[in-house]
C-alpha cells in the first residue's frame, strides 16, 4: 500500500532550566557553562501511515503525543530523524487558530485557507460546500466574535474538512461541539478515508480509537512501546502504569504451589499482580489474607479492559492465606468517575457460606458478572474480609483502583441511567367504536 507519511527515528530534545537566570548564564558563557538538563520528549520514534488508513496514537499525558503532532505539523523541528509526507497536509490541532474575531466567517475562510497554502480560486470552488457543511446560514456574513463556541467550531471544522488534502492530522479537536456535529464530522472523515486520505488521530477517547482507527501505536516516555490492532492496543493501554512502560511478556506467570497434596497448582498471571502493585487507590487491612493479583477476563479467558453492556466477564482475585482463617469472604466493587459505587457484591451475599482457609494456601476466587452497566469508565476494588452481608468487621486486605473497565457506547441504546434492569413492555387497547 502506498505510504502517505513516513516517520523515521525522530527525536526531540528540550533544554530544561531550574532557574531563568541559568539560561542567561549559559548564554553569556557561550555554552562553556552548562546549566540545563536535557529532556528527550521523543526518542527514536518511527512509524508510517498509508493512504486510506487511519493511524491512532494513544498514551498517557506526557507520553509525547503533542510533540509528535507539532513536529509533523512543522510547528516544531525535530532534533534528529526525518519525516516524509506525500501530498498536502492539514492539521486539525486547534480548530479556529488564526481566525480574526473582527472578520466575518466568510472572510476568515479565505484568510485561513490562504495561510494553509490554498489558492483563492481553489477556496472559491470549495466555498459552497464549506458553508453548507457548517450550517451557519446567514451568520457566515457576521463577525466571528459574535459566534457561540459551537458556531466557531462548526466553521473551523467545515473549512478544514472541505479542503480535502492528502493527509489529515487530528487531535482532540473532534471532541468539541455537540454530539450530532461530532457524528457528522466522523462520517465525513470516514468518507475521506475511503477516498484515500491518510489520517493520523491522537485522542484519549478509546471508543473513537476502536471504531475509527485501522492501526494504533502506544507512546510512553517519548517512545513507541507497542503497535497493533485497535482492540489489542486499547486493552494493553489500560494495563499500563502511568509512570512506566508497558509490562512486557504478559504471558509469563508467577506460580505458587499449595502445600496440600490433593490441590492443584494456582497460576497467577503476571499482569494481575501488576494491577495490584500499581493500584491507584487506598489499600488497607491486617494482611491475614494478602491479595496477590486481580484481573478481568472475557469468556475466552483473555484479560480485558473494555466490554459492552450485557457482556459476561469474570473477575479473578488471587490471594495468599497468611494465617488460619475460619470466616473468609471475597468482595468487589465497581465505581464510576464520581467515585460512586454503582455495584458491589461479595461471596457471602451469593451463597451465605463461610469460607475456611489455612495458612499457606493460595486461592483463586472468581466472580462471573453480567456487566449491565451504562457506557463509561469504571474502577474496580477487590477485597477479602470476614463474613458479613455488608461491610466486614475485619478487613484482611482491601485494594481500591486496582484495574479499570470501560463499558463501550452501544450501536443502539436500549436504556438510560446507570444500570440495566430487565423489563418487558405490554400494550392494550379497546375499540372506541359503538
């Protein structure tokens, strides 16, 4: 497939000064005195984008996403490496950048279009399409300073979209505006991609990544740490510690042998242990039972970080018994972005049985859950306590924020609110004729 963008071994170094006077001292010494630290925002980054392909770039804040966009848009120059683009490039990084508030929408179409390198004749040929796409009507003749934020965004995207270059570089600009205009924008970009336009998309919206991108790379600390399909990369991204690179060799396992002769060996996946070690919330308890790992898997036993409403998932909790326990229950909670518990349960609630455990045992406790939650990102708590219906009197181990699960937006919404409740609909009617 013909390449539209080829990025080879790009690096970008910044000088960081702890004090503004250090910059002056270094300059006055003509470089003989070094007062700065080198910061490498990008380290040997390489990738390519083919015509008609959408490449997604994801990563936590500070990973280097903005820097690579600025380098590709030529607002920054790399320290080393090369970038080759085949065709015209338009960057939708900050919609409306360059618009003059005193000029009308129509005048801004011409001035901004010329700044992007397009001729007046070309812009005249695209003018009607731009105006119709923006749906601004007569407001196109009004100064943009009188526009609402939504109108401003409509004009900006309409201009950029209808220029139809060979390459689009897009960031979070598409997250603004109302949902209907966002849908219109993505549909327009989808058509452009089908017609051969290459798109580079940088976003924190994992739903967009999964549904719109053909291929995804993950950036961390300025480096490409993995590349693959959108589904694999989104799931992998959610397993990454925000302060470190992706855990490698996730197929490796830690194995613990239960001392009793009639019990099988318990294998604890490496990533489940990493989830506990890198938990973002509070951890408490007397450690009489110590949680070693936790993960969420699908029906094929693949670890996941995304699911659809109604999907059947399994939450596994791995624990080591540090002393004999006569009453033990395992528990979990899902919390929303406001840290409100939307669903929680424990093993005692399900079957009213007290679990007994002896020192040295390794236990795998599994909850099979039908995820009837509305779309959104949820954090997961896992715990071990004594047997109580609600909150245990004795907390052995309690780990908040050990993993996340994002419920994706459905193709067709069947309910609203927080949770799905099984319901049926009936209707009766009597004849009004006499």
